[in-house]
């Protein structure tokens, strides 16, 4: 067996695909630059570390359940919704996450709340935080099923250890009393150690109607707003302004 085949076989055996997949490139670079043994070894380990980090990010993105478009690098700053490019860049630094703050994005449908929330969640994942994106419906269903299915139990345990949880479209629809209590207990359990990004098109006064319980709504808001940056977005719906059609446009 040739040396290359032996190395490849060992890489499969020891599950070092980062080295195995890049072996020829790494060897050629070492030959071209006349690397010493220590430097060549370092480059091998760096290739493996990079490969494992990329796989870990892919895994975390999968369990985060980010929407399809969650990259703020491509954010359209010409769309006027009340958030400046400077403010967005400040948010993307994630200092608020390190300091234990929440963010609440309020405004009508289509002004970019979900894109901003999922984009910040994506940034957090890239920087190594345990971050997850869920709609309120996802959270309610998970809490309802957590003692019945393995999937819901696993998701509950995962979210319970999160650094950041996005709850999208909170209070979009009325919630039954038992579900409202479960939601409160969930947030009450986590709010001191987990940051939240909340998106909503409802004013705080409307939460009591959605929960059908003013006391519960007040207690929930009290925990979410304790250390929180509230951002009111405005403007016309981006989706409606950029609505697409399959019919040919008239010239």
C-alpha cells in the first residue's frame, strides 16, 4: 500500500477528515514553502480544526432552525424601517448578548423583524453561542408535547441550556390558559441566564388579550423587559414593496 493510501486509511480510522480531504494541498504547500516538521504538523492540525469547526457550525445551524434568509451581510439598508446601518452594526457586535440583555422588535408585518432576529441569531451561532430560532407556535407545541415525544423532550433540554432564544411572532394568536401558563413558566425558568429576541406586532397592552389574563401578561412582560432594548420598526411591508409575479412585466 502506498504511503498516501496508508495516510488516508488512518484518517478514516481516526476520523480526521479535515486532514484526509486536504492532504495533497497541504503536502504541496509544505513542499513549496519548505515547511519544517513542526510547521507542517501545525498546518495539519489547523486543517482538521477548521473542518471540525465548520461541521459544528452546520450542526448548530440545523438545530437552530434558522429561516432560509438569515444573513445580515446582505441586508438591504435602502429599506427604511427605522433602524440605521450604524445601529445594526452595533447589534451585530453582540455586546448586548454578553451583557445579558434582551431585544424586542416591534412593528407591523413585513418591516424586517424576523430577518433581523434570525440574522442576529445566525451571527451568534457563528461566534460560538448556543442560539436557537423558534416561532411562538413552535414553543407552545414543544411545551405541550415535551412529556410525550422524544423530539419535544430533546428540544426542551436544548433550549433550556441556550445562550439565546429567538421567539418569533409572539402573541400573534390567542393562547389557551394552560399554554399561557406553560409559556410563562418556561421563560421564568430561563430569563436570568438566557437572552431572548422577541418579535411581535402587538403592543404590550394587547398581550393580556392574547393570553386572556392581565396578571400573567404583566408578569411575562416584567421578565422580558427587565433588561431589554425595545426597538419599534415602521414603514411599508418589504415583501409587498418587492412583490414578485410570474406574469411577464409590460414594457
